[in-house]
C-alpha cells in the first residue's frame, strides 16, 4: 500500500560506534548482522514496505562498507542516495545535512536500531490526521536500563507528547522512543535553534523535538513497534540476534555455505556465510560473522565472533516478551 504524503525516507548510518570497542572500529553499526541480514537491509525493507520509493542514507564511519552492503540489496524497489556526513556532531546535525535531499514529510530511522515494526503506517495517518509536526514511534519498556540508553517520552491520554528526555538518569518503567520518526519541515528549524548539549558538544535530536513541543507544535506518539534493540554494544547485538532467532522459532540459524564439523554442538547460535566451526567446539548463545572461524575443542557462550576478534558479552537475560513468545 502506498502513502503518497510520505515520499522519502532517511537513515542515519554515520556514527562511529565508539561504545562497541573493537567491534565498532571494525564495522559501522548499520552493517552488523541480525540473523545473517545486515541491519541496514532490515531498515531499507521497512522503508520499502511502507510504499516509499526514495531513501537517503547518511554515511560517515567506514562509509564504503555501508555502501557495499546497500549495493547487495538490489531486490528492493528503492532509489537510494548516499550523503557523506560533514560534521560528526550528532544525529540532529546529520539530519540537518540531509535537508536538501528530503521531501517533507519524511520517515526517519536511526541506523543503529534493530526494529520489529507493528502497524507502522499508523504513524502516517496520525501525522496527517493530527496536523502534527512530528510523530515518534514508542513502546512501553519495563526495563529501566533500556529506557536509560534511549529516551523517555511523556504522553497525554490523547497521545500528544509533552516531554522527551535523552538518556534519563533515573528512569522507571516508561514509554520510550525507539528510533523511528515521521517529521515535517519544522524539525529542521528546530534543530537550528537547538544548542549543543554538554559534554559531547552535539545537538541532540530529542532536544530539537523538545524545542518543537515548547514552541507549540504538535508532536504525537505511536505504539507501532513490537520490539527494538539499540545496538550500542556487542551484548546488544547478541541480544538482537537471540530475539530474532526466538521470533523465527529456530534453535539455530546456519548459513548454507558454512562448515560445521562433526562433533560440533550449537545451541541458540547464528552462523554466517563461509564461516567454519570445527574441532568439537561447543557454542551457546553466539553470533558467528561471515567468514569467521572457530576451531575447538572447548566451550564458548554469549559471544560475538568475527574474522578479526571475539567479543565476550556475559549473560544476555533481558529478552523481551515479544522474543520469548516468538510473536
């Protein structure tokens, strides 16, 4: 189904991923795999399924890897343009640099968030029906730590947003934002009026949204996401893969051209293309990247394994109710 009012989409995929350590140095977060599909492919699929035909991707850190990954998504009926971020000073500044390339209103996705959408086009009908300047995808989050790593959203009974707080210091269970938005042109003026926040000296997108709210613009919330994981660490990448694996109702997901040796034991693992696991290795709750090799014997759990490094994550216990139910 097409939604003519929303003609273009933006994906912000230029971040450095500094909190991911070595993994973030090696890979831009947008190409990290969730059940053997790069994150940005999943986001482009969301855009396409909304009937949008044009996407602008903001790139920065390891831009060539993002572009090569997107080039392999030729099956999607999208016109895709890349814009290199000039100033690495936050998501709001990155969005401002895309202003000449976007039609208003537009769909915006943060390139480091794994999303499972649910009735996403409701955002478009809310935007049009309420005369809104913005619509934020939200979901109720019981884990305070997950709220702390995103932003909290205060909503009235009719769904109007009155307050957004980036990475709140002491959140309780709350409505949180999940990294997908519909904006009108008003967002660009709000960004220009938003001061840089200490200590990073970056303009925060949430601050710009609050500027819109404080100036009297209508900003609405929409419960249109079944699950989300903000990929700021190797543990969160592992969490996203395990959540998707549960949703697929599979014990393991193994690429067809990978090599799994005799005596190897896998439990809740995702194994990428051309990977090799041999030597009676015993893996549990692991993500093995394309081309990575594991040569046992020995047990390994809760890890992300790439051709260059292994990131040990510790127990991953905070799977969502959606993942646990396989919905």
